[in-house]
C-alpha cells in the first residue's frame, strides 16, 4: 500500500514536471531589429499524453538578449539572422509587467509565451572561438575583417580602416606604407 502511494506521488510529480519548460536549444525563424523581438522555434520534440512526439510550435514576440548596460548607452550588437541557433529560456512568470508595465491575470508559470532568447548557440565549433581561447583574446571577426584584443595589444586586420574624429597618438607612430595627405 505504501509502495503504491509513493509510486503514485512519483508519477504525479513526473507528469507535472513534463509541462514545465525552463531552457532549450532553438532556432531563430525571424528577427525584427526595430523591436528587438524574434520568432523562435525550439529544436526539440514534445511528448503528447498518448506517447507520440511532435515538434514544438514557433514562439512569437520573444525578446532577444544583447549585452547592454549604462541604460543602453553601452551595447555589444551583432546581426541576428533566420537560421541562427539560440538558447530559449522560459520565464517562471508572465513577461507582461517587465515588457509593458502591466500585470496579467493569467497564470502562465513556465509557459512558452514567457520565452526569452540568447542568440549564438550552435552545435558546431567555431574556429574563431577556438583561436580566441588559445590566444586568451577577444576576437571580433566579420568575414575575415578582424579586431583582436589581447593583454597589451590590439590588432586590426582590414582592407580599410576609417577613423572619424581627432586621433591622438601617445608613443611612436610607425608605418610601412606611405603617408597620404588629403588636404
């Protein structure tokens, strides 16, 4: 009798936990840079009560995380495109108050409508990440145009570098090419 009770409790807990979503790999279907919202699709299967597995549906209106601070005065941004991998995090409560300043009367604990997205989750390794780790550096690379920051050194590899504004050099200035005056 006690064993059956314990089993029934375990089964009830497992069944309840199956409906709680916390974090999962996903794919960005569309991204609107003007609103900062994406449509994402979990890259997992959902198990129905009858045991069959189906794809999760797309989730719309998902806020996308970019590193920002100073009241959004300092931002690290990069392009987000359809097909990019992401980590989908599901909030434990509705996002309505955070996003719109409004409470909601519906109980949407761990509901997929509370999803948030962190872009950049990919299955395959990226050689730029491996190089950054090997060099203990921060590397920004866009199609071979590259900024590498290491302790005491910054390297820029680009066909053209444009500086807008005044430039002050404290230390030596060395060039291997010519200096062109455009006055």
